[in-house]
């Protein structure tokens, strides 16, 4: 499979069209941004960690019956994925209070939630990805009721699989963001990435942060944290 033209360049990835009409190639960069692009930087080696880790997670989820866009890892930073139209929603699942949830509700970071929380944000950089509920989604026709039900069911299933898996490598899955895509046939599949850029990972013993919060909050040891997760997944 060969790249033909650059389709899109985002904050952390480039997406190329290919000579295969069914596939795109994703190329993961080391560029990092936070706070809707306000903070910019580089995390050396991040593209490799995020590419290989996402593929590892997608394979694990496929084995658990979750359809994903993963096709084939082509190199350290490049992966062939199924061509989809991204549903313009960020789907967030939270197991433990952190980040914007803690701020908004005044609940201390690290507080265990009685049950997992699902949030939707409308993907629009100019608007700062505002949080929306099912009524907003249906009223503005971002997605249909059937699609919202499907995304919800898949997101909770993904949470169960991931939470159990990360426990086995000494990591608490605090929260994460996922995105879904729609194939030409109308099938909804998991897309985008699953990495320390998009999940909060805390060491189960020490509660040390092993994710992008080290970059967002200038905690230092950013590269080491990404490598530690990579190592625990047996990818180093
Ligand atoms: N997240 C993400 N992309 C975003 C916003 C959030 O991947 O544009 C992830 C983030 O890494 C965390 C979860 O979604 O794992 C919940 O993030 P939160 O709403 O607490 O926002 P933040 O504190 O990151 O602004």
C-alpha cells in the first residue's frame, strides 16, 4: 500500500489517502498540544509509542469483539486503517474523577466514581469542543438515536476491556477519550487512537501520573512516562 496524497494534518497525526480505496495511512508525530492548541511542544518518541500502543489496544479490543479501524502496522509511526468518516463526537468515559470533571463538579481528583460516567463533546476546535448531551446530538443531527445507542454501548464495553487489561500491568485507567468512524457500509467502528495522549493512566501503587497530564501540567518526566506505559504493555 502506498500513500497518494495528504488528506489531513492534525495536531498529532497526518492522514494520507492511499492507492487502496478502502484504506488510509496514519502517520503519528511527536508534536503535542494542550488546552485547545494554546500550549505546544514536542514529546520525543511519542509518535512511536502512540502508534504501536494504539495498534496493540485495537488488536486487544478486536479480540474482545469490538470492531476497530486497525488494518496493519506499516512502520514505527505508520499504520494502515480502514477508511471512515469520523463521527464528530469525542466520547469520554470516566472511572475516577480528574481533569475537567473535578473542576466542573468540585470533586477532588482521585475520587472513585460510584459508576462509570459517559460524556459527549462536539468535535469543533473553533468552539472548544463543547460538551453536549443526547438531546443536543439528536436536535442538531450530529448522529441518530441508533448511532448514539451504539456508541454508548461500545464505549462502556471498551472501558470494561481496557480497565481490566490495564489493572494486570499495574495501571489504573482513570478516564479516556475515544472517537468512532462510519464505514462506507454505515458500520460504526472504533477509530482515532488510544494512547497516553488520550487516556489518564495512574500507577496502581504510587498513583504517579503516566500520561499527557505530565505535559499539560509541566510535571517533567513526560517522555519517561510514555515509555513506562509502552514498557508495561511489553512493547519496548
Ligand atoms: N481528552 C482527549 N482529548 C481532548 C480532551 C480530553 O484525549 O480533546 C482525554 C483526556 O486525556 C482525558 C479525558 O479525555 O483522558 C478526559 O479529559 P477532561 O475532560 O478531563 O479534559 P482535560 O482535563 O484533559 O482538559
